[in-house]
C-alpha cells in the first residue's frame, strides 16, 4: 500500500500519482474540493459546528457527501460516508510528542498514514511557506517525515515542494557560501529600500516647499492684482 497526501499548494499537487491504482489518494482543504482527478479519502478535522456553520460552504458540504470516505472528528448521519478519525489511537501512538506536532490537518493525515504502515507516503501540494500561517505547523510535518523514515517508510516529496526545504545547520551556516551570498543580497536590498525611503521623504519635503511657494504667490497675486 502507498498513500499520497494532497494539499492545496499549486506547486506540486497535480503531480501526484492519480492515475496509478497502487496509490491511495488522501486529500484535504476546502479550497481545492472538486478540483482533483481522484480522491479516495477526504479529511476535514475541524469541528462540525465550524464545518457546517458557514453558509458559503453549502456546495462544499454537498460534495463531501459524494467522496468515497470522509474522515471527520465523529461519524455524522448527515454524511453517510463519514468515518471517525482515530484520534485517541494516534495520540497514543506518537506520545509523548503528540501535542507538539499534531498541528495541522496534514500532520494528522501523515500520522494516520504512518500508523497504517504503508510501503511509501507521498506528499504533494504541501508547502507551508507562509510564515504567519504555517510557522508553527512546519515542525509537525518535519517530525512526521522523519518518523516515517525512521520506521522504514519511504517518503516521496516532489522537488517543487517547499516542505522539503531545510535551513543550514545552526552555527555552521555562517561558513556556507550560499548563506553568505543570500545575506549579502539581503543587505543590498535593505540598503536600496532605505535609500528609496529617504528619496521619497526628500521628494515629499520638496513638494511641500513648492506647494508653500505656490501658496505664497497666490496670496501676493490675489492681494495685488485681484479684481
């Protein structure tokens, strides 16, 4: 058995092995529902109140009833295809680290995939690049990627996916030529940005001076040559 986990990032989600029947396709994210060539299971692990409480999700909820298997927090009679996600078993399986790393739907999916002991796990459309949204979620995915490999499961990540990007070793990165070049470029861009800010302020000051001079002329003209 091989499991492909599909996220919404456009970088690699369409490169998943949809046409290969040896792969089981697991997907999530309402933003991409009804857009994939195949999904054998769909995951929505938010509360049912949140899942059904937003009127704009009517079409999404109707579609969820049509997927072969729908993982929810609890079985819901409104979704005949729903199955309960085995939260307690997963938390126990990865204790004592569960609360540290089960920080996203993708992490819960990765944990369940590992629990089912497949030959391989593929990660497609999972980048987690936005700092504000994903900075606390990326470590969870890193943990489960490492845990899968530790247990002898092959983890396949396409080169386009940013989830495979890691930082240089702390403390030693200062000796890395690529890091030096990136830092130099960063410093250059910051300097240019600061220069444009100074120029913008100078232009603004000049505009105010010219506007003041025009106003003075208007006063003089109106005072001496007005009708």
